[in-house]
């Protein structure tokens, strides 16, 4: 038990935000390169390369990785943006929503590689993305409908006069909570998944160290669960990117049609 407790402490330490290099090397001016920031930058580079391939028309019939890129772009553009926002607005806002989807996705998947961490594994990153979404969809709503019309949309039509101030306040609070709930949902799912993967890895390691019939059974079951959990985390990585993106799309759609509320 003491050995397991020590390993759990090491796991939590590895999942903490830490300087990537030594004290002399991890500072770049006032910027500190942490372990999570390092993999966040790698995911950013992968996203840039992905869209560079997606926008490069090598042939009318894509081959190899081009097929995968086209399928991913079509899924987000047609199956998400166009379906919710309509053809015109869907294509107009696809660059933003598509970037959100693939950046979150590549961060999530990168964190599943041995020795890597997901940029989405820190709440500071995920809430910042939530704030960006919040600023973008509110800007879209104000630009499309005008400031006062957009503000009026926070009070549903038919609301009794006496309840209007309360409803307006509740709606404002609800909107300001959106970036926080967006960020916490993504962070919590990714962090919890890595904790579970780490726990099963620890159980396998302890079982291998003990070399007894009971530990062999425990180790075997833990290894199977580790493999199952890893497969499940791939699904969660895709699902969380989709949820973050679909909520972004829904918020933009609501802002565009605020005058109809």
C-alpha cells in the first residue's frame, strides 16, 4: 500500500504543471515553457499542418492522408456547421469552429501517447478557450443584431414586466458561466481519464513486482482494463472535441438569431 501511495503521488506530480527544462532553460523572456505548454505547441503545429494539407488541392480525388483530411473537414463543415447554422453561415463560421474542433482533438489525442500530455489537461487552457468562444459568439450576436436588440434577447418575449429584471440577471449570469462550464467539462474529462490510465498502469507495475499467483491475476486484469480504458479514452478524446465544437456552434447560432427570441 505504501508503494502504491508513492506511485500515485508520482503520477499526480507528473500530471502537474511543471517547467519543461532546467531552471536555466525553461524561461524565454517572461514566458515559462511548461510541460503542458510544450505539448500544446506541438498540437498547434499538427493543426497547422492538417489545415495546410486540407487546403492543398493536389488532385480531384484525394489519396492517402488526403482522404482522412477531407473526411474530417467534411464531417465538421457539413455534419456540424452547415447542419446547425445553415449553408451560408455554416461555411462562413467553419474556419473558426473547425479550428476549435481539430485543435482540441489533436491536443486530446496527443496526450494519449506515452510520455505526452494533453494541452487540454490544464484548466487554464480550457477556460481560456471557453473565453475565446464567449467573446466570439457575443461579438457575432451584437454585430448581427445590434447591441440593444441583442441585450433584449436575454429576456424571452412574454415575460411579465415584474420578472424582467430577474430573468435578465439570470440570463446574464448563465451566459457568463458558459466559458467556465465549457472549460471545466473538457478539462475534467481529460484529466480524469489520465488519472484512470495511470492507476491501472500502477496496478500492473505492482503486480509484476510481487510475482505471486494473486498478483498475476490482478496484473492481468489491470492490463486488460488498461487496454480497454486506453481505447475508451480515444473515444472520449473525439467526443469531447465534438461536444466543445457543437456547443460553440449552438452558441453562435443562438447569437445570430437573437432577434427572434
